[in-house]
C-alpha cells in the first residue's frame, strides 16, 4: 500500500493540455468512481485548478499510477505520460504541503490555492478516508502556518493581480480606464479589486447567471448583464477580464471584431485567466487586440516574486 499523487501542472504541461485535463465539478464523482473501480484504490481525491490536475490516492493491492495515466490519456485522447509526474509516500506528502503553501504555484505565494486545496478535499470526502483526511488536514495547517510565519504571500500574489500588471504594460497607467469582467466567482471578485486599486472603473459584470452578476456589480457600482447582452458594449471598455467556469470558449472573433472597429485605433486588452480558456485563440490575431492567457502571466509575475523568494527557505523548513 502506498500514498501517491499523479498529475500535471503548469511546469509539465502547456495550457492546451491542462485545459483538456481540467475537471468540472460535476465530472469529479464519475471520474473517481471509475478510478476506484478499475484500480482498487482505497481512497482518492482530485485537485483541479487553472494550473494543475492531480489525483491523490491510497493504493490497494495494485499500483494506481498507470490507471491515473490511462484516465488522463483517455481525456486527452493522446498519451498523457510525457506530461505527468508521480510522487509517492513522503514525497507525495511534501508535495501537498508545498502546494497548499503556494510554493508550487505559477505565482509564488498565491493565496487562492489554500482554499482550492480545502475545496478539493471537501468535494471528494465521499472518496477519501483516514489517510487522505489526515493528509489534507495537516496540509491546510501547514499552508496556514507558512503564510502566518513567513512573507511568502506579500505583494502581488494572485493570477488576477499578475493579469492586471500585464494590462499596465499595454496602457501604462490604468487610471481612468474602463473594464468589463466575464464571470462572477471568487477570481472575478479578486480581479475587480485589483483593477480598482489601479484606478480602473469596472463598468460591466457579465455572467451566465444574472443574479450572481448583479450581486457583484452592485458591490462595485457596475452594470450587470447576461453574456448575450454584453457584446454591444465591449467597444466602451479598455480591458476585458475573462474568468468563467465555461467548459468551452465563449469569446469569439465575431464578438470582438465589431468592437475593435468601433474603437478606432484604441487597443483592447483581453486577459483570459480561465481554464479551460474563455477566449478563442484567433481573437489574438485581430489588430489592436492584446490577448493574454494563463501561460503569459509568468513573466508578469516574475517581477513581483523577488522579495517573496527570500522567504522560501523558511517556508521549506516549516514543510520539512
């Protein structure tokens, strides 16, 4: 019997692969049922975020990594093994502690991953057990301890904040610019806070559920809209941030091209921080459109990690 983690992340797989392997909330239970029935694992949890999809398992009598690889390959419709990593026992424990602490994130010290680890465990409680429950409880404790006792989370330590830094490279100062946000979840809320800190007026919040858009819009003095209503207002904003949970692209060339024509020579910055991606890659070929996705955020984040890097040894000591 062994504890293992097998999966892919931003270091091992490009966004084109990660978005195919990401699991929607309604897919998690069927996938774990399939894994347990085919591999005989005793416990299982899946952690799926914009930068990783990882399966944690307590093996039964048979090794489970090959079964996890097969699940991923079927979803990818190609061999996933070249993108995967597998850690076992002590190394697996250390890996979760580093993930929960933000040390394994694309943006060092990001705060959202701690809650994502907690949510993954809670979602999969029907499939976890004594070992994984203890592991996740301790991992969350370690993550909290790292943030309390080190400066690993100081500065711009989120995907949303890094995305806003990219927008600044297009416009210089963002003060007085207008923005539209697609999505009304936690990431969208953080993005709005980051934009407002830079002097951006968040004019429109659009979401599939109008009620959620309305709640977030009211909080920030914006206008709430359904997805299908917002496109004729796109020409009025300078920045579009996309962070929906849609399983497929929702922003196409047909949506963006008319807005660009109406804007004259004014650029439009589109920040796609969703996985799977919200924006068709072809949108980036439109003149005066500056399209960035998650993999484009690394350079923007690098400028903000130097001070946090100094706290890595202290964080690693806590983890050890």
